[in-house]
């Protein structure tokens, strides 16, 4: 891993793409191939894959999705930063609520864009985080700033990172066994997370969990 967050004069920013959809990665690779100061040096399909490939790739910036099979994006952020403190992680996600970016930044990411962002904004964001600066999509940054000074706290903020991932899956109607398979956990472990989620949110069943997610703007009605 390189030391520091800026590149030598004339050097390229080395980028690793992490997304479980090969077509999405291919699109991003094609986009960045036309940018002279950026170079895609590796791809990964999930967090575990990213952890294996990161050191060898010597990436400066990781552009990563949050919703992936296995450990999930939030845990992957924490583990990547723990192993490679100089790494800059930019999240590119379909989630447009404020809970996901807030949790991603807390985990160690330095940028957050939604997948509806324009191509030139992605390039701008990569350059900015590579230079050691933070980049959050403007509309999300405004919403997060407003909420920071609001007296209303989102109830789901009390959930841990793993509980949050299980919570979202439950709210989307997935079963405990399905969640266990996707997150590579045992059904018993997911059941424990489900119990803790119910206790923290005061929910008695999966329907009430879905209602809590709807109220928080985390899933579509």
C-alpha cells in the first residue's frame, strides 16, 4: 500500500472497483479508462474479495458498493481501513437515505455518491478523495447537515453495523435463513441479531421492522 494520499507528479491514481455486479464494474472500468489520471488496477465482487486483493493491487482509492453478499460494505470498510490506513474509500451506492452515508463515513469511508450521480461527478469524487479530501453528494450532504441540528434522532441509529444490515434485509421481507446465506452467517447468529433489533426498536415482528424502515426512508413503500 502506498504511503500518503496523493500521487507523484505525472502519476495515476490507482483505483480498485468493488461491486457484486460484473456489468457495473465493466461500466465503471470503461468510464475510467478514458481518464488519463485514473487507472483501474483491480476489481472485486465482495468485501472478502476486496480484502484479499487490496494489498497486491496497491490501490490509492477503492470505489465500493455497500449492498453486497458476504460481510457487507460497512464491515468491509472497517476491515480495509484497519489493514490499510492510507486507503481512501469512496462509496457508490443505490441507497439515497442519510443513514447509509452516515454509517459509511463513520466506518472510515471518505466519500459517498449515489448511483444516479453523473459520470463526471464520479471522476471528480475520485480525484478529491485521492487528494485527501472528503466528498459527499451535495443533496445528501445538505440533508445530513439539517438532521445533525435537528432534535429528532433516527431510531435505527442505535443499531450496530451488522444489526443494521440484518435490519434492512428483514425490512425487505427476507427470511432468517436467506439472510444467513447472503451474509455468510449462521441462522442462529442472524436470530440473535433479530432479537437485539426487536429489543432496541421496540418491534414485535418483521412487519413492524419494515414499518420502522419505511419511516426512516430506508426502503421504498
